[in-house]
C-alpha cells in the first residue's frame, strides 16, 4: 500500500475549541477532515461546511411507498382476493383502510429512517483507522478530536500539523490506515 | 409559582444535572452499575422475576395444552383478564414513547435523564401485551392467521375490523419503539465499548455499537434520524391507543360504543405509564445513586404530568356519565348506573378513588416533592388503571341485552397466575436491562449540560 498514513489527529479540550478548529480548517480550504465528539455539537455542520442530511427525502420516499402498499394490500384483499361481506359494508370501504395505511406508512418510514441513517453513515463499520489512535477511546466519553485525512489535497504532514497546533490542538499525532 | 423553572434565561433555568459533574464523570456514574459485579439484591430480584416468568410459561403451556376453557370466561363475559391485562400493559408502554418522542419534539430537555429508562419500559410492556394478545386467541399455533400471509386456504383477514387494525398498530409500535431505543443506544454502546476492561465485553459492545465513532458526519444523519423517529412516533403512539380503544368503541355495546374513547384511552395510557415510570425510577435512582441526574425537579415535573392526565381521565369518567344521561338512551344509562352501583361497584369505586382522587393530591407542592408519598401514589395509580380496564371490559359485558344470560365473572387461578407471571417477564427483562445497558442516555445528558454549548464560558452575558 502506498498510502499507509490515514492522516493527522489533534485533540481539543472543549466543544467550543473543537468548533473553532473546524471553522479554521474549513476556512483554510480543507475538505476531508472530521470532528469527533461524545455528543452532537450545535453549529458543527456549518463549521465544517457540510450540506444538509438527505435522510428526510429517503424517509419520504419509503413512507409514500408504505402508504401505497398498505392501501393496495387492503384493497386487493378486500375487493379481489377474499370477497366477504361483513355487516353489509361495501367491499371497497376505503374509510376503514385508513388506520392500516397509516400504520404501514409509519412502519416503512421508521425502518427507512433507521436503516437509511446507518447506510448514510456506512455503519456497521467495525474497523476504522481512527481506532488505531491510542487516545481515541475517550472520544466517546469526554474527548474532542479532529482528524485530517492524508487524501485531502491540502494535506502536508508539516503544514497541517502546524495549522492544527495553531488552532489549539493538543497531542497531535499521525494515525496509520 | 416557581419562576426559576419557567425562566427564559438559560443561566437562571433549573439545572438538570446537579453535583458538579463533568463529561467524564457522567460516563463513570452511568456505566458503573454495568461494569461492577452484580449486586446481591439484583441476583435476588432476578431469581424472583425468573420464578414468576416460569409461572407464566407454565400457565401458557397449560393454556395451549388444555384450551381457553381454563379461564373464567364464558357467555356473556368473553373478554376478561386477558384483554384487561393486554390494555394495561400496552398503556404502560405509552409513557415511554411520550417521553422519548413527544417531549423531544417540544424540546423538553429534562426528558434526557429518564427517556432511556422509559423506552425500555415501553418495549418490555409491549412484549407483555403482545404475549397476551397472541395467547388469548386460544390456538396459539395458528396465530399466523392474523397476518396477511398467502396461505393454502386462500383466506385473508378482514381489514374492516378494528381487531386487525390493532394487530398492525401494536406490531408497528413495537418495531418502531425497538428501533428508536436502539438508535438512542448506539452512541452509549460505543462508550461502553471504549471503556470495556475485558475482551468479551469489548467484543459484544463493539458489535452492538456497529463501529460508532462519534464523527460529526455521523451525528448529522443521526440527529436527523432521531428527529424523524420522534416525529413518526408521536402520531404513532396516539394512533395505537386510539386503535386499542376502537376494539371497544367500534362495537355496539352500551358503555363501549362512545366517541370519547380514543382521547380518553390515550390520556389514561400516558397517566398509567408515567405512574409506572415513577415507581421504577424512584427505586432505581435510590439504588444506583443517580440522584444528580434524576433530580427532584424531574420527579416533580413527572408528577405534574400525572396530575394533568389524571384530571383528564377524571373528566372522561364524568363525561361518560353525562352523555349516558344526556343521550336519553336507556341502555347506555343502565350500563353506567350498573357500573357505579351494580355488582362490580367495588371495582368502579376503586378505579375512581385511585385515578381521580389520589392524583389530585399533587396540587400540593409538598406532596409533589415528597418521595415516599409520590411512590405510594404511583402504585395506587398503577392499580387504579388496571381496574379502569377491568371496569370498562367486564361491567359492559356481564349484563348484556338478555337478562337470563347475566353472569358474574371472576377469574380462575390460571388467569391470576398468568397475570402475576407477566410481571415476571417484565421484571426479568428490566433487570437484565439495568445490568447490561446504560439506563440513562449518556450522550444525551452530556448534550444538555451547559458545558456542551460551544459558546459556554464566553462572557457576553455578564
């Protein structure tokens, strides 16, 4: 492998300094960098220059599919597959189909929200270079980290290192891929 | 009124985490019960719960072997403790969804300390409810008839029946609640993975957390998913208990056939669920030393919700009687007079006193903030809400339109044992949850601490 270094990692003390570091990297023109925190930080998406999540649209499509499937299932069952008159009601009683349509829509949307989220995040991903960093274990408890990937066009081990230092990063280190 | 709670200025708002905690110490406190050796009381509790679970399995085995005749059900009371307990459990579940979804949409930050706990309660309660609904059909081995599955008999369900809506509602509710709970757990499972001292522990939590690393690109989609799930669960929880109430309301029985049922059932469900959260939470915060995170402020807020929903339930009781009189329908009037003064009057007045009178004590701040009293009231509400379902189900059935078939229904020992056994299932799962999963949402609690605000410490509000 030509590229054995994943990138540089720096540690920050507070959510605020992490946010400013992200802004600094964004303003410098870096694209392939990431911040890690034990909880989501307000304003970080803008600080990193990220676009809005597309998850809502995925859920919308699946929800609409669920609604349609629920309606078609009930209509097909009641009108074609198993014609049985109950208390004189018409076979196509669409009013009575509303609850099941709604539930199937919610079911499809919920499944899309959860599995869509995992897919967009490419999880499960049990191996990741960041886990090679010895200090990274605290990122899920009280650590705030920035990583800059070696694949970023602006990456240079010396200059990026200096920038991270200037932004207030501590324990700066390279991480192997 | 306590202006501190309602203050708009964040620096003057009631603190949600006390005791000067840091991000690291929150992880420590919440993970401690999981990482420590199981305490003796936990083992004793688990043994007791397991014996009740065994009781449940024996009763279900007996039921499958012998048939539904071992229950006290007979014409005209065709629904007894089976449906009563089903509605009881499903209602308890609703508080968990209310806390996790509705309070999230309303930005009620105090919910973060109790939502994990309440969601676990939801899932286990819905499992108990599902078990009841599965077995009450009698021939459990053909329960798959309920689902729209192509079969050799060319037979399909009746989608114009509320009972089939109920199946879709409850199974969707269970699936979505489980997913919502799991999504919330993922960052905390990663915390447990990173703290793990043994290889097995690390392996298991690593698999469960799926490689979560708290990257902001993950958090972005995660927060969106969480918001969407909350927005989906909110109408879902309202629909589930509305549909449960349709099981009754869509029939033509006096006492059941009323339009007030959906909102009345939803309010009652939240009422009973909060009482159950309160009962369990008071014990857990005492035992696990979580008083800094589940503060008196949290408990008081929950008591206010119990008071509000209890009052709604009381209003519904009164309105049912009013409508029975105002409608001029003599069958409806008979059903309600019979409810209050007939053979089941004891159950009716137990229900009224537990659900309407006792929660009214929460108007007093002294009682709202007195832990032993609120514990007792929460148990009274739990009992009262079970009786509510008993009163609705049984009193409407036991005197039907033909006086010669009037009957007084009592449960058999099998029904009683199965009911006790369902608590065994609930508490077995709950104790396992307390031992192996974080009972407080670690990442969410950290997120509402003042230090989590990126502008914390900046001196613009001197």
